[in-house]
């Protein structure tokens, strides 16, 4: 099979790493990819929203399977684009239709969906410019903290947790009146704050059946002990100790099954990953958000943990045999620790040479996935905030985290920073 992966981050490097191991994989292309993916397959210099360019690459290379990493092309309709063109309709594109991708693309859509299907989530209301004054009243009468969410995609920045009414009203005004996130914040969802521990669960669906392919806990704050600004994710562990059978049964019965049944009963065309962003509130699961893709850096732990052949799994999602697949996991615990540029998630400098990559790639039990990297002359240099992540396996979470950290200590670039407390709340 010839495969095209769309995206350029650590998630796409992990997808390339996993798919290249399949005996079903003949040729692997990544658009646009990064130096990490270039060591596994062929990078093609096409951006993720350039559907015409992607179509050209797909036809020139007789691509059979396309896996889409980031959310933008999903919400922009990449699935429909390939389906509706007779030259590409045969390609197995792992993505929801644009209509189904609204589950990620519109917070209001996903809240309505959860309400229709009685899926547990924070109580909420939605507001636009038209009922702005009602929104202000709603905030004033609501308990604290309170959560404000731009309805549309805002590159992970559209969620504000306000601890005072004043702060909430100021954010509300910024979003609606000052168009802080452009069109994305012309509608705002205001919701109850859920107190608990977050966990990400991943499923693959064909719109009718599904398979759970893994879960992970993502550490989103920049600082140790979960302090400081939110980031795209500073590290992950998998499996998560509290994801025991009792909790997983609740997640499946109350959240995953009703979601897939809802997708089916509403005739939403969906062949792809579902990312359930959950809050464990004292043993009861609630949905914080849906994403229609794999997470980053969650992918960098769930794919190394997944033993099942990913290419076969994605083929099964296309040919109606998903239910028959056996999901198996590698034993032990997995952790990934992200190395970021100094200053991230604020301003940071780029183009620093990364040293020690080659040696670290040879450490047994460790995989380095590149994220914000690029080629410069004969070097690999930093090109983004999240630069690379080291994933390790261990007999315990603590051991996996330690191995990943040790691996990172062999890598250097100016301003490099990583959290040394990933998995800190778990005993072993
Ligand atoms: P999202 O963009 O929906 O992933 O939200 C970003 C982050 O905000 C989430 O990962 C949570 O940490 C936090 N968050 C979102 N909604 C809530 C909520 N209702 N209660 C508590 N935290 C939330
Ligand atoms: N790590 C969170 C995300 O991918 O959205």
C-alpha cells in the first residue's frame, strides 16, 4: 500500500514510524513532514490545506491511504474533497466529513450533540453579539471559576478559565466585541468549570463500530507541578493508573458508545480517529471536548504502546471489518517528554542547531520524535516551540519517564527546556 501522511509534527513523525513497520506499507510520503519523517519516508513540500497539491501527490504516487494529522484540513473538508473527485474517490482517507468534523470545529455544535445524546459534559449556554447583554448577565449570576470558549478553531488558544466575574466579562468582551479570535469567537460557549483530572481517550471509528486504540494523560502546563501557561502539551504517560476497568466501563457506556451511536443516527459520515478529551471528576467521566484527530503528544505514547498493525486497522475502518480487529498493547508503561524552545509558549527564537540526535536515536527503548525541526545546511535546527519529544518504555511509569529524560539529557540546543516531573502524581 502507498501511504500519505498529512502534517509535520511529532504526531505525524509517530504515525510515520508506526506505519512504516507494517508489511502492508510499500511507499510512505509525508506532506510536508519534518527531518524526522524524512528519515522514514519521503517528504513532499505541500502544505496541509493545499488539497489540490495533495491530490496531485496522491495521483502521482498511486496513494491508497491518506492519514490526516491536524484539525484544519479536517474541518476544511479534506474527506469530502477526495470523495467527491472521481479520480481520488477510491483512496481511503482517514478523516471525518466536514459535517462530522464540526464536533471539533464548533464547540456549540459539539455541546448540542452531547445534549441530544445525553452524554455527560459541563452545563453551558452560548452567546453571540445579538444576545451579548444576556451573556454578561449569565456570567454575573454564574459560580466561579467559569469557562469561556471561542466556538471555532483558535489554534488551542480559545479557552479562558476565569476566576473572577470581572475577568470573565473582560474576556467575553474581547472575544465577541473585539473579535479576539476573529470569526472563531463570534459565538462563545460559556460553561461550568469541571474539577478533576484530565485524560485523553482515542478511538477509531467507521461511523458504525469503533475500536479503542489507547489513552494517555497529557501535561499541558509549561511549569513543573502543572503551573504557568498552557502549551500544546509538555509530555504524556500511558497507560494512566486510574483508567482501570471500572472507569473505562463508564467511559465506554456513557460516552464512547452514545457518541458513535449519535454519529450513526445523525448520518454523520465519519471514518477516522475520535479524541475524547475527558475529565475524571471523582470517578465520573465528563467530556471536555471532542477532537476529530489524534492528539499531540498523546500519539507519541499511544502508538509505541499499540501492538496492533495500524495500517491493517485503517484498512479495516474502510472495508467494514473494524469490529473484527483485535487490539493488542505492548506491555509496560510509556512516557514521552517534550523538549521546547526557551520562552515557549511565549516568544522564542528559532534556527538553533540540535546536537546529540543521532546518538540518542540509538538508545535502546527510546524513540525521539521530531516536531518543530527543520534542515539547515547539514544540520537539523529548531523551527518551532515544541521541538522534539523522547518516548520511552519502562516496567513502570517512573522508569519510562526517567529513561525519556535521560535520553533528552543527551540532546542539546540553545534554550532547550523540558519538564522533569511528567507523571509526578503517580506512585510507580
Ligand atoms: P480545549 O481547547 O477545549 O481543549 O480546552 C483547553 C483546556 O481547558 C482543557 O484541556 C482543560 O484543561 C480546560 N478546560 C476546558 N473546559 C473545561 C471545563 N469545563 N472545566 C475545566 N477545565 C476545562
Ligand atoms: N495534546 C492535546 C491535543 O492534541 O489537542
